[in-house]
C-alpha cells in the first residue's frame, strides 16, 4: 500500500512540474485531496523556479 500511495503522489508532483513548465496557473490544480494537491503544487513551484533560473524556456 505504501508503494501505491508514493507512486500516486510522485505522479501528482510530476504532473504539477509539467504544468509549471507549460506556464499553466497554479489554480489549475486538478487534485482535491490535500496530499496530492500539495505534491502537485510542489512540482509546479519547482518548475516555475527552474524556468526563472533559465533551465527551460
């Protein structure tokens, strides 16, 4: 069970990162559960920071 939960949260983080790279707004988070939403937003923030540092265009 722990692996399934971790995989789900890792997927949420990855989806948030991809959304951030695409320039989507953080209000577009598709998750309702607190854990998944936090992971998605964390990925989104990581992507925004990477874009600001010039790692992606």
